[in-house]
C-alpha cells in the first residue's frame, strides 16, 4: 500500500521523505517489518495531528497534560501585563 502511494506521489512530482515517515498500528496488527525501497520505516507510538496528540493506546492523559502546559505557557507570556492592568 505504501509503495502504491509512493508511485502515485511520484506521478505528480512528489516524493515521500523517508527520514520523517513513520507508521502506527493497533493491537490487531501483527509485527512485520515495514519497508519501502529497501528503507525500514520506524514505528511510532505518539503523533500530533491537527493539534491533538494521538497514541496507540488512545490515552487522553498525555494530550490533556500537553494542552495544560501550553495554556500555562501562554498565560505566563502575558502574566505581567495582566497583573499591571487595573479593572475599571
């Protein structure tokens, strides 16, 4: 399937970046090496897609922690301004 995708991409002038390509699988898939053009494709267990962390266990705790850290980081960047602003 990946080879077919690579061929289709090649027809329109695109190519896969095999150093950045990874795959994920669920528990229903047996382990087989995943290769394309002799290059082994590594397996990943965590991926951020459209701003949401996806993992093979569908565990939301890491995603919630990531969002909480991002929210605190955003707040900390404007904390000084917020503290100096007076409610009127």
